[in-house]
């Protein structure tokens, strides 16, 4: 039986900056839970940019807060993470990047 090695990934999510602090933190927690449920291990979760103005509107929002989540996981876990993040309407944009 072949097992996949754990790789390091970065997940960047963008949340509407007009949401209350508690609601933005809830969205960040939900994103980390999505990673954990896909057998990922969250290494770090932090605010990357607060109230950054967009060059164009995203889902009728002019500015957003960026969160950076570093995690380890198998390559097969990325597809379920992406599909679950798409279901969260409070996440304006996200990107998952392999870093290791």
C-alpha cells in the first residue's frame, strides 16, 4: 500500500472587510476546520492584510481582509478543501498554493 507524503501548502482567503471582527474570525475558523476535516494539519493561521482596497469589485465588495493559513496535507486532500471553500459564501476569493 502506497501512502502519500505530507506536503506544505498555503491557503489565502479573502473576506469582506465590512463584516464584524467576530464574523471574520468565524470565517477564518471555518476555513481551518475545512483543512482539518480533510486530514490536514494547520501550522499557522493569521491575518495577512487588513482592509485592503481591491482594484476592482469582488462580489460587490470594494475591500477585503486577507487571511493566510499554512498547513500540511496530502495532495488528495486539496480537491475536497477547494470544493468546501467554494460553498462558503462569505469567502470572496481563495487560493491554495503548494510551498513544499
